[in-house]
């Protein structure tokens, strides 16, 4: 059973406010390497660190369908922002990156 191309417009993974932390985000990053149908990802308020954002950017960097990434409410610094900047520069599909502070 394949995935209908029209359904790809609505593939949203919302993991906001779960407090996942670095270890779980790193595990999610590894899993995202083999998941190609998600086009919107919300990881706001999950205690992300520089390492987890770097791993996340590396894994989603291979996705040509991700149009929205929300990392709001995580305490990101310039290292995380550099990884995000490089990801956005290399992406042809990303339209929105949420980085609102809490």
C-alpha cells in the first residue's frame, strides 16, 4: 500500500510540549532518516540542545518535502542557529521555521 501524493500535503508530526529532551530527540532524528512522508514537524518546548538540533538538521536535511519546522520554546543558542541556517539554505521546500522564545 503506497502513500497517496495528495495525502502528503497533510503529514504533520506534532510532538510539542512532551519534554522529550536530547536523548529522545536524537532517537527521533535517527528515525526521521527513514521516514519520508512527514512535511510538517513540531518539536516546540522539548528541551532541545545544540547536539540534538545538529542531529535533527542532519536527518531532515535529506527530506525534500519538509515545509514547516517548529522549534519554539527551546533554549537554542548561536550554535543551534548556525545549524538551522545551513539547513534552511540547503532546503528547497522549507517555508516556515518557528523559533519563538517562551
